[in-house]
């Protein structure tokens, strides 16, 4: 694991964003897997800025998102589809036909998961996987559990994740399950870019870097990835 600690979240965004920017210079048709949540927003802003200045282009890029709530319409403001368009896709020159997000309203969830894995494989595999981390150590929506899931699946969200999410669903219509790429799908990426900022993440970061490698602590598996780059601000790194 290559751990990099920065003064603040702005510096984390630039450093992590530059990994994507450099990759695009080497391979313009890269395959990226993106995360949602508050942590990557600054990095997406930075990538959009570089794109506006014509320093990088996403026109040949393919993307897969890590996860999506089950039962949510894509135009719902809380869907990850909506999030990605608002925070990144609408601001860059990407061809939206090449952006893939699991369909929260899929009639056959099992088939949705299988199709997604097939699409990832057909794309040639993920060049860079972006990850944030939950306060409970989840990556994507791979919650603490007794097993590491290999492929994309439907997961029941834990109480702690539901509680964190409740802030975003004021009418109490909080999703209880989600689609997520599995730990195997994440680990098959050629490179991992993991970002965490703020003191609420310090415990999860310490457990990832130093705790037992166990599905009870999903992010800990990243210690087995050959090419994982960890970008932290001082607060998230405080317990290392
Ligand atoms: C979302 C995802 C989640 C988040 C995690 C942290 O696509 O993969 O694992 O990365 O919940 O979320 P924030 O950044 O909001 O603290």
C-alpha cells in the first residue's frame, strides 16, 4: 500500500485527480470505476477543471460506478446516477453511452448484476478504481460481513450506513438495500485510488491499514492489492 498524507482535502483531490489525469495521457480510452459520496466531489471538480482547460479528455473513456440504491429511479436526486451526472458527467466531454451505473429499478436484480460483470469484462477490465470508505470500513457497499463477495451483488445495508444515509432522505424513504460491485470486482482493477478525508474516517483508515484483514473490516483487503494508492488528509490519517 502506498500511503500519501496531505495537509487538507483540497490537496488530496489534486493528488488523486492527477493519477486519473496521468492515466488519460497514457491511455485515452481508459476504463474507470467511480465512487459517489461527499469525499470525491472535490476531485471530480478538479478533473472537470482540467477537462475545461483541455489538459485531459474523457471522450474515449468508459466508466462503471461502484454502486446504486435498489428501488431508486435514476432521476431521483438521491440516486448515484443523478450524483454522477451532476458532479462529473455533465461537466466533462464524456460520451454518456460509455458510462455505466447499475439500474436501481432493474426488474431482475440478479441479471442486472451478471450483465454488469460481463460489461466490465468486455471493456477489458478496470484501469483505475476510485474508492472512498464508510465509517464502518465499507468499500462500495461491501458492508462488514462474514465473507468477501466476489462479484456484483445486492446487499442489505447495515444500521450504521442507513443512519448515515438518513440525512439525505428526509422523508424517511431510506433504501435498505443496494447494488454493489463485489470485493473481487474491486480487487481485479489494475490500480486502486483510495481517498479519505476528515476525522470521522480516522478509525476506518487505521483499521484498513493496521487492523485484521477480514471481511468484518472490508477495506483491509486493499492491503493485498499490488497497486493501491491511498490519499489521506491529516485528519483521516490521525490514528496511523
Ligand atoms: C459510494 C461508495 C461508498 C462511499 C463511502 C464514503 O459510491 O462507494 O463506499 O465511498 O460511503 O462516503 P462519503 O464520501 O460520503 O463519506
